[in-house]
C-alpha cells in the first residue's frame, strides 16, 4: 500500500531526539530550530516528560470521557495558574484544528449567529470549519466554501469595526502572531479595539493561540502582551510536546450544556499526563523567562546580519525574510549544516521555531552556520 502523498519531505528520518537535537539512523546529529512545526516546547525526550508518560501508560492509557478523569482537573488547575487564566473553563480535544472547530461552534451556539470574521493570511486548520476561515484557496474544497466567512486585513481597526457593527457575527478569530503567513503580529491597539467592539456588539473574541501560545512568544499567550481577555482561547501544538492534544479556554459567561461539545479521545489519560509534564517543566525551569531572554538575544543577532530584508516576531517565534526565496537555503541548512528550519506561506520567509528551553550556545551555533551560508546565498 502506498502513502497518500501530501507533503514534500526532507530526505531525513529522525529516529531519536534529545533536547534541542534529533538524530537519523546513522547517528548524524541535527540542531532542531523547527520544533516539528512549533510543537516541541520542552525539548525532545525531556526526562520528566518521559517519566510522566511512562508511569501513566503503565497504569491506564485510555478511557473515554464517560468516567471521571482527575488528570483533566489537575491539568486545568496547573494551566490556570501558569497562564493566569484561572477564571476560564477548559475543554480538551485532540488538535489545533479541532480546537478552532469547537471554538467557532461554541460561539455560534452562544450568540445564535452564523457569520465569522477572520483575518487575511490567517491559518486555522484543515478540518471543515477551520479551513473555511483559513486564507488559502488551495486547501479549501468546494464543500468547505459554504461557511459564512468574511476576511479583513490584520490590524485594520476601521474594517473590523465596520463589519462587527452589523451584529451579524458570532465571532472574530485572530492569531496573536500569524505563524504560517510569515510571522505577522496583531498590534496592541488592534486587539484592544477588537475586545471593546466585541463587547459592544455581542460578538465573541476568539484568540487562536495554537502556534503562538504556550510560552512561545515570551508571554504564555501572545495576546496577554496587549492586556486583553478573549472570550475563547484555542491551543494545541506546544501543549503536549508532541503528544496530540488541544483545547479551548472558555469565558465563564458562556454556559455549558450537556451534548453541546464532545470528544472520544480528547483529554485522555496519556494526553493529560503529557500536558501536565509540559506545564511542570515550563514552571520549574522558568521557560517563560528563558524565551524572553534568548528570544531577544536571537532576534538582536539576526538583525545584525547583512542581506536580511526583515526579522519579525518575538520570543522564539521568529521569521527571517530575504529578497530571494528561501527554499535552497533551507535545503542547504539541513543537508550541509545539519539544522532544521521552517518555511512559510511566503516563499521568501524562513521560520525559526526551536524548543523553548534552548540556550545561548544553541543560538550561537545556529548563527555561526547561518551567517556562513547566507553570505553565499544572497
């Protein structure tokens, strides 16, 4: 049987990971500045993470949500404390797309409205509702196009206020930092205006924190820098450090009813054990402080390199934009320098999404190779 071919693959098969490195079958070491698409938050094979999952699977790997699972409450308590979101409610699912599906469904239930306001260049997932609000015609099938979605430019306050004034929208959904688009950040003034306008029009404010959440920006959720409180926060990626888990944080003003949302695998015992381990490490190893310190240093050093058009982002969610497409440079970095990096929707943008516990020496090693190869590339 053949695999359904959907991704252009790097000619490497990682078989082992440790910290900020992965290793192929021959033992070749690769510095991971891609993090499996911003998923690896606390590094590969972190000892505490391995221990928590191993202990859990030896006891009980899975049971459905038809029974009490105290790990879910432990996860909720730790997440509330570390994220400073104790007044929210938690619903657990399996992925970022599923988180956004449930966020939009919940907003429609709560408001009784059908329309969604989304951002141009936004990416929210590949399932039916999530892909309908994603600004990429190539992945939106005719079936998905039936959703009532309007798109505006990120940070366009006038356009946002004009649309929401109709009071027809169930929700506005915004990535605090647009990842796949090429690392474009929502401004403080825009997010504050969104919060105010949503309150005035009865629209729900959904923050898609799937890629920019879980400490990657230097704040636990990137929108917290703007001092706003969305009605729903969607999350996934770094939440499980590779174990599939997603979720939404829900404002207390939204009332739960039996049957409104549901999931078979969401919040299962192994997923919760993985997510609890991630939060333990974020707290005990001062990951937020590390992201702020190393991220600032990394961005400052990148901005000194000649030939780069622009460096964007904050924390450990950074983009390097060049005049030329980055495809060949990315290939050279992985094949010759043995460094994983990420691409973006913009072919000129290299995304850097390393594990959140990288150290200065890892950044310096990356910069040493990057400077060497970019000089020839440009």
